[in-house]
C-alpha cells in the first residue's frame, strides 16, 4: 500500500509530475501530461496498479534524502549493513519526450539493489505487453508505450507481471535507468546520456532559482515553494495545476476525494502575486496569457476550473477498479466543478489583470474588451446565489466571500480605467462597487456577534472572510474586521490550525469531515499581521511551516491529531499562500522594524 502523503517527493518536467516515496517507489505518474491517465497508480491502490521501486534488496525507507540545492533533483541515501548507496531521481525538462531518470550510485561497500518496474496504463487498469530489444524493455498498450533503457551488464527478467533487475554497486559505480514515454506507433526512441541530462537539469533549475528576489528569514521555504509552483506549471501553455494528484482524501476512508490536476481561476491572483513578488515575471506573463485564452468567449460561460490547455470539458468519472488511498472511495478523475457558478472568479480574474498591469505587463485593447464584457455580465448577475469559493455540492447561497470578490472586480476595474484612460462606464462600475459594499455590510454581517459570516443570514464562520481586509474591502483596523479575525481564529481552530469552515452535509452537501486547510492558516497569519499582531502572525506562520515534510512540501490539509497531511499533494494553493505570507511578514517588518505597530481594535 502507498505510504503517508508526507512521505512523497515531487519530481517533474514542467508538463507532468511523479511522486516518489521514501521506500524508493514511484507510486504516481501520469504521461504525457498532468491530466493524462497514469501509468503508475500505486498511490491509489497497491503496486499492482503500477509502481517502480528501485532500492537495496534489504528494502525499507531511505536513511536520508534531499533535493540538490535550488532544484527538483532528488537524492535518496540508504545505509545498509553491506554499505551505502545513493539514488538520484529527476525528470529532465523535455525537448520532445517525457523521461524519468534514476541513477544508482555506490558510495561505500557493495550493495545489492533490486528494481521492480510494474507499468499499468489507464490509471492502473491495463497491463501492457512487454518485449525486449537491445538495452530496452518496451511496454505497449493501446496508444501508450514506455521504453526502459537498461545499462549494459544489468540483467532483467519478467516476474509476476513486472520487469525485475538485480545488480551490485561498488563505490564510484553508477547504474542509470531511463524510462521514456512515447506514442505506441513510434518504433524507436532516441538514446540519451543520463549524466548529461542530470547536468543540464541541475543547471536549468539553478539558473531559474537565481531570479528569486526574496532575501528574508524564510528564503529556503519560499524558494522551495516557488520551485514547486514552477514544477506544477504546464510549460507549453503557462497554466498551473492545483496539484499533480487525484483523489487523495481529505478524510481517510471518506468520499471527499477530488481530481486536482487542472487549473483553477481562484488561484490566479494569488499565484500571480507570488510569482511577481518572487521576481518571476515571465511565468506571471505566461499565466496571464493562459488565463486570457481559457476565459475567451461568452463571459457567462466563465468556469472556475479549466484544463492545462484551457479545456472546458472535464467530465468527472469514478474508477471502481481502484481501492483508493487508505480505502477512500470513490476514486474520481475529472472534476464536476466546471458546472458550478462561482461569482468570486470574476473578482479573481480582475485582480489578476490589475496585478499584471501594475507589474508592467501592458493592457492590450483586446484584454480591455474582455474585461468590459466580464463586467457587463457581473453587473447583471452579481445578486445571484452561487456555490462559492469552496465549490459546495449543496444548495446555492449568497456567500459573503463571493460578494466581496464581486466588489474586488468592480474596484479593480475602476482602478484600471483610471490608470489606463481606456474607455469604460466608470460611473456604473463605481455604483456597482458601492452597492455591493453596502449589501455585504448589511446582510453578510451578524450584528449580534459583530462579525462577518459565511453567507447572508447564516451563523456559520468561513475562513474566506479573512479576505475582507486583505482585499481592501475594509481597513484592517475596522472593529468588524478584527472581531471576524478573532472569531475565525477561535471558532475554526483545529489543534492550532484553521479549518475553512465546519464541514457538514447541510453546509457543503457531503458527509464526513476534513482536516485543517493549510492555506487558511497562512491567511490567518496574514490577517493577524494586518491587524497589528505581528508576533502572533509569525508564530502561526512558523507552526504551519513546521508541518511540511522533510523536503518542504505541503498538501492541501493537515490533521493535527495524527500529524498527517491530507488531500492532494503537493498543493499549489498552500504553497502560494506560504509565499505570499512570507512576503507579507517581510513587508510588515520593513514598515515597522521596531515591532511596536498599532494596537488592534476590539
């Protein structure tokens, strides 16, 4: 069975990604794209659903592991009674074909190593036909083929539906394996030099990382998060997937299992802010181009989520042949969120465009035309209920966060019109901004408790209300904001972390519970800093950083009771929040180096 979520390392080539456990097993890999069917699905079942283990014959977890500095090249070290062996794993940035490279290197003594490659195409469902050529083992099924390049002198054989090898390495010896995917109609694959690929991959990552502008106390964590975001980027289009995995549960054994291998608009403004703050303007520009292509067309057809190339149809299906991670079923591929109305995405898109303009990315007239059409739609439909930021599967409601983001859309549209001088109904947009503000303050505010709640007339709390100050909707020293921050802090606390809301069938239409939502803990740290409680913000930020795995990776959620990460991993939303909070704390330090600040108003 698959290991704990926090046991997994991320490998990637900027078009897809693999997850590699501490036991040396690649348990997840989709080829050729993030959203393609997997050829290793052991993460959602067992190794019989696809995995590639490469480790000493004695087995067990690696003794230690690390990423090579400023890269996504992983080194895993095993210390055994017979000696020490190192395995270097990486996916080179592809020129044409995706490759996974694994280099076994002897360090001390003589270590016997075993490799077990079990390819299963179509999410673990199809066992391929395997044949042998000179130095290759070729697995073919339907449109897919995978070519394993085997070093000379390494014997392989078929055993129990797998390609198996055993060999001994001595100090200084290297035994490289290269797995290449290509369409099955191709009859040959070009040979490559693993050492040359390694050098080129290291140089490429390190050159990219040199652009980081952040120099604060959390530089290592910020860089690792930005490398993770870069790894979740689909290079041909600039789209960024929410996570490289599907159906990792928000509650073990439950049914809150979703496919996150797609691009959510809600992530756009925060992702863009993280990249721009980090100094990566090219990635921000590419993301904006993807965004504009994806949302082009009727503004009423705007979706919350798209495919990596802007696909709009992402049918949600269930894979009944997979038992699920920790027996969490159903296992879902595709995502029904494409059918949901989420008014907040209009605000996120407009905020993205304004951030890009302020960063020096020009406002073309075609973009301005798209912006105006989005605002025309929003002006007519902003009063409608929706499924909200969290894509609830229950009834539509008047979510406060959705309305705040409508205000953001109008506010950013006004700012852009004033800054660019481009033609626009600015008075109409100002009137919309004022009307939304008045309505939220009247109906989204619980007068008796003195706080903003999840939806109009409701009692429930929602961590998304923390954006009321962050978005500029109200100033951070407004007593209503401070009380809301305090209410979220206490009312949504889960072992020192923050839930997004209290999960219940009448809240989101789903049974079962979920863990603390890690991005929400970073948002609370932001809110604490904005409301003058910088020391408390830093303490929460560092507590949240501490639950990352040994490689600095974070999933969507965390269970403080078991100390386990939950949900799809690594999660872009979480790492975006980490980066933005680190920069926010640095900004607060620069603005008030004495730490005195102003007392929060209660």
